[in-house]
């Protein structure tokens, strides 16, 4: 390995996060309950974007800690609650949802993130829609 390659590798491992484009992004969640008359469209923010990852093809040459596969995930988040309109009195008409305050590139935490690519788009309403702005 030449000195230019080694320096480039060290630079990339050290400053890779600075070229990541992970940030809060506008997103609409559609929420409905079977008992309620309306579907609620909630505007919120989620973490989305590009994070630098390191290809594991060179795993014999690199330390295990240098082989991370980072995702754009929450650094700070808060939860808000919305009222779903048109619900009967015996139904709990509230829905709590996350709002991304800030984001980071890091390991995916399945406690609060979906770490799998969405295959089927199911974020839509089957009932008349009402809009809820954050």
C-alpha cells in the first residue's frame, strides 16, 4: 500500500461523517382507526438522508470498528399527540408520533427506527382525510 492510499483511507475514516447528508426531513403520516370516521394526515419530520458507510470488502486490512454501516437516525426527537377526528366516545382518539429535532449517522436502533427498507407503500388513507400540522 502506498502512502497516498493510507492517508486517503485515514482521512476518509476520520472525516467521513462531515460529508454525510443526514437531516430532519418533512414527512406525512396517515393515521386511521377502524372505529373513527376520518383518516388523519400528520405533517412531521423524520431523519432521512445519506450517511457514509465503509465497504467490508477490505475487512482483512481494516479494524472491525472501521467497518460500520451507518444509517441516518435520530439524535434528538420528541413525541407529539394528535386527536383523530370523528371517533366515538368509547374509543381513545389520540395518536402519538415522533418528531425529529436533529439527526445523526449511526447504528440503527430498532427500539425507535425501522431499519429495513420499505417495500410496499402503505402510508395512505382509506377514509376521508383531515390534515393535522405539527
